C-alpha cells in the first residue's frame, strides 16, 4: 500500500517535471496578459478622458478591458497546461453557467448588468449630487456591483447598482440649476401689493441667484391662513457648488427678505389663538403669578 502511494507520488512529480516548461510558459503568458490588460486599461482611459468628461464611463470601460484581457490570459494558460478541452468547455458552457449562476446569484447578476446600463445611459457622473431611497450625497465611483456615494454627514455608502435602476433617482447637479422656495406670512392689515414690491426689490439685488430668461424669481399668494396672508417666494440658484455657498444661500435669502419687510414696517405676526368661554357669567379661569423678586 505504501509502495503504491510512493510510486503514485513519483509519477505525479515526473509529470510535473515534464510539463514544467509548459507551466512556466503558461504562467509567463498569464502575467503578460495581466500586464497588457492593465496597460490597455490605462491607455484607453487616458485617450477616452480627452474625448469625454464622463469619468464614470471611462473608469467602467477601463475595468471592462482589464477583465477581458484577464479572461483571455486564463484561457491561454489552461491551453498551455494541456487543458484545452477544459477551456473550450468553459467557454462553450458559459451560456448554461450563466443561467445556473443567474438563479444562484440573482442579485449579483442584476447589479452587474445594472452597472452596464448606468455606465452607458449615464444618469449621473462622478461629482454629481444624487438622491435615491433617502440616500443623498456625492457620487465618488461606479464599480461592476455598486456605486460609491459620499453623504453630506461623512458616510461612505455603497449602493447596489440594481437599486439605482429600479428606483427613482434625483440628480441635483446635472444641469446646474435648482429652484428653492419658502413662505412668508404677512398681517391682514398690510398691503400685499406693497409687500410684494419690497420682496422683489430685495431679490433683484441678490446677485447670487439667477435672473436670466425664465429663471427670474417670482412670488405667489399661496393661502389665507388663520393669522396671516401667506406668500410663497421662488428663486433659482446655480447648483454646481451644491456643498459650498448654496448650502447657506437659501438661509441668507430668507433672512434678507424678512429684514427688508420689517424695515419697511410690515408685520410678521405669529399664530393668533382665540379662547372661548362657554360658561357665561362665570369668572374667567385665569390666574396671575407674581414675578420672582430680584435679588439685591
């Protein structure tokens, strides 16, 4: 029994020695194709980046070129080892394997195909601010399986590509324009027309918002509230600098409008609460608390 085991080991070792040149050549060819894939990937990305500014598509195609060269290198390596039938069977059975793996790894296959659609349909680019399923942030990278999003509170979220395909996706910086709005409540005794003039004069003096074409600011009378006449104010901003000045621009515009209205003697009342006492002739159930005396 031991002699048979030793003889089998010697036969195996002899076959390894005989095939060592082929194995060495196969390894060298595999390394050559890995190096060639890396070189072609870098070369293609450098050439493509001159033709298009879409780094998302460029990086995705670069990874695809490297993967293709790696597969070719593996097939040549198997042929060199005398496993040509195995390599041929591997390629011939790719269709069947795809079906089997499709059922076994449905999510992985779905995300992989979604990566292709995202790379070529390009609903966003690297650096765009997007939102999907309450995840909002800046796109950092797109891989075969997921998309890297950096949220504004510092989280690195890797969203499956299938999720970006199947759900509504909002791109805040695709065309560089975003409309903001807010509501101001005026007293019923104030002139709405005059208040509108004050608001528009203030908005016209603000150079950081858009004033061209159809992007001019405007106001609408929204509703007659319980205590106030509510006016909604609309204005457009440049959204390319989404995480910079635009983050505080809305607050500053709101503050400037309110200050202008107050300076022009317009009232901005709070909610008025009406108390009704249904027991006529009874004393009003109100008690006054004396203020705490100040220490001398």
